[in-house]
C-alpha cells in the first residue's frame, strides 16, 4: 500500500518538533512518521505524519483503546484489507464484512498467547462450490499479504532506545 501523496511532507507538529529528529522516524522509507505523546496518567495519543490520531490508555480510561486492543484491530484491519480485492470481485464493491478479533492476555507473562479472527461475510448469493473456492482464495490472500498477521506469526525483533536531555 502506498502512502498518501503528502506523506513525505514533514508535519511541523510531528516528532521532530517535539524534541528529537529521530523520534518516530520510519527507517523503512514508507514516508509516514509515527509517534505517541503522553497526555495524562496512562493516557497517550498516537499520531501519524498523515494527520491520523488514536487515543490510547488503560482499560479503565473511557474513550480509549488499550495497546493490546490496537494490536487486535490492526490484525483485523490487515485481514480485511488483504482480502478486499478477491471479496469485492466476487461479492461486489459494497459487500459488508466484519472481522472480529479476540484473545485473552496472559497477565503473568504479559503476552497474548493466541489471537482468533472471525471474518463475517454474507455468502448467501453463492453456491457452495463457489463459496468454498472464494474462501480458499481469501485465506491465501490473507496469508500472503497481511503484514500484521505475518509479523505476529513469525515474531519480530523489537529494539528500544531511550534518549533524554539534562540541563547543564
């Protein structure tokens, strides 16, 4: 997926103006910077250089997503986007779909040991053989193109650099 045409234009309110030119920068060259700013106790706003925002916080904060919920939403959205072309081709451009993602956290180890997705579709207009073929194509499309799902299945290296300033 290509970034928005203006995604390479730096956002003057983005991470570079917040104190560090490297903060949130995307070394992959996709052109979108991402960062999270603290807005209160266990409350943050996630931002992108394309102007998107998402409210993040702990489960007891109203109106926010938890980081784990955002991971699940990212997985569901990636599945939906990866399956969109074959489904639209067979079901029509305006087909309804819902992807539900669930999985309980293992709080002793602070991991989600398993995530489960359910892609809900109306296949009533298709005969059984056509529906079966379509579902096979959709599974292959998701397996091949859902970056989030592929990353979660493969695991990934995560690094953390911590920078700070002190007045001398």
